[in-house]
């Protein structure tokens, strides 16, 4: 039996968004970021659909191993690198490239078993202060890594932007300048930009760009949507109405009775809740689409159910389709209402939600 809550993954949209990234990259290579189950869209589905990408970026070893086990041949970069000699050996055996951001990783490579050969990306902390070597030691780490027998050819260079979601941020320009100043004179491949960097700063393109969120049709910017950026949402989260009840003025809806009806109205109950990954903090007023018409959620989100004010669609009946985000309703808008970001919504789809692919 199919479950009512489904995430529809639009393969055509994924391909379109990759072309949009290609166009914006104007010649830079594309490392498609597919960590966290391809931002909740399904790792293998996305990797197969985006086979034209020049490489894939993953966070952790298991994600890289899953891609190789499925037959993906493209370069795969582990964006957090390896944490132990066992991981290093697995990365080597499966031809996974590694980001090197910490001294213990350099020491591990220097002590790697003879014959170990991997491609390494050395990461500069240009101002985000998360992963990477600070400018004061970067040149010395570069020399050590370049001289390391376990590292193939030239070491590639990268950094990550902290503020690329803010289109006019001065800090982005500062980080790009720090990266350029500290990598000048080194003949190596370079990578700076995530989706925001790619769409917002031509000077961040370098040799490789690393788009994630835009491939899924979501804008990296805080103040617009994927559609504004020429993207198409790749995930539509949908369910069905399972009840429609007529309630009276003054009736309270759901746990805590936080929503009080100001008149007699039809209330729909849809089969989705925080147990499926719908945000519990979505307040009354958050839009959903009932058979394509925008209706506000009312009362608290519960584990399996939400309640919906059906006055904008008074003919709605049990079985009708309810869209939580995606086609016709940007995840960015729902996320803003719920006090979060679309990244979190799409990566938190729960295991009990069914997936279906569409390619129309
Ligand atoms: C190192 C690195 N590069 C690229 C990305 C992709 O970022 P975005 O999804 O904002 O395009 C991420 C994601 O967080 C990342 O950690």
C-alpha cells in the first residue's frame, strides 16, 4: 500500500538546474554536491541523473562508498576528508579524493602505507573559521602536502564562503581576496564557490564550482526563490486530505488549542506531520496547496497530521492532494514561515515518506 506522504523527485528539474549551473559557471568544472542523501533527494537517483557533472562532492566516507558501489565512476571529493587511517585506505581503494583541512590529516598522509596515492584538496580558512588552515600556516602546509608521496600530482586548493547567501555581503569579497592573496603564484586547480558564490560573484568561479542547493531548484539567497534564479524545484512534498470537518466559531484546533476559529469554517486534516519531516514550528498561516489552491495551516503541527483552513477551497474533500512545498509553493517560503532554511526542510524528510521519480 502506498503511504500518503510522498516526495516526488523531478529528474528533468535536476538536469535543468545542472545546465543552469553550467551556464553560470562559464567554463568552470562542476562538482555537484550530493551530501546528506543529495539534500534529501536520494543520493543514487541524483548522481545518476546528474551524470554530466564533472565530479561529486560528499561529506563523508559512506556517501562516497555508496556512489562507487552503485558504479559511479566520476571523481568524488570527500569535503570533510578522512578521520582515520582505515578511512584513508578505503578512500584510496575507492579512488575518493580528500579535502585536507587539519594537521592530523597531513600527518596521516605522511605516515600512509607505501603505495597510497590520492588526490588532495588543501583547504584555506579564508574567514569562515570552520574548516581549513589559516593564512599564517597555509603556505607551509601546502609545501608539506605537495612533498607527500601519498598525494597524487599537484594539490588542489579550495576555500568555503560564509556569507554567499547575502548578495551584497562585503565579507564574500574579503574572503575571495584572502584566498587569492594566499594562493597566488601556486600552479594548481582552485575552487571557491558554492551555489551563492556561483550565482552571485563572477570572481568566485575559479576552476571548479561546488553547487549544492541550486541543483535542487532552491535559491541560495535569503531574499528570493529558485524560480527568480531560473531554477526549477526538484522535490515536491505531497500528501492527501484524510478528513474534512465543519467547525464552529470559537472552536479551538489541535494540541494546545492555539488556533481559535473566528467563524464557522471547514477544516481539512492532512496526513503529514513532524514525523514525516514537516517542520513542527510552522505557525498558523503557513501556506499549503489543496488541489492547487493556497490554504493556511492552522494550529500546531502534530506527529502525523496537520490542520488546514479550507475556506479558500470550500469544495475540498478527503483524498484531495495537498502540496507542502515544491511545485507551485517554494520551500523557501515555507522555511521562512517556520523560522528555518529550505536546506533543513529538504534534508529532513523522514524514512517513512515514500519517494517517487518523475521525468516528464
Ligand atoms: C565545502 C562545501 N562546498 C559546497 C557546498 C554546497 O553549498 P550550497 O548548497 O550552498 O551550494 C557545501 C555545502 O554546505 C560545502 O560544505
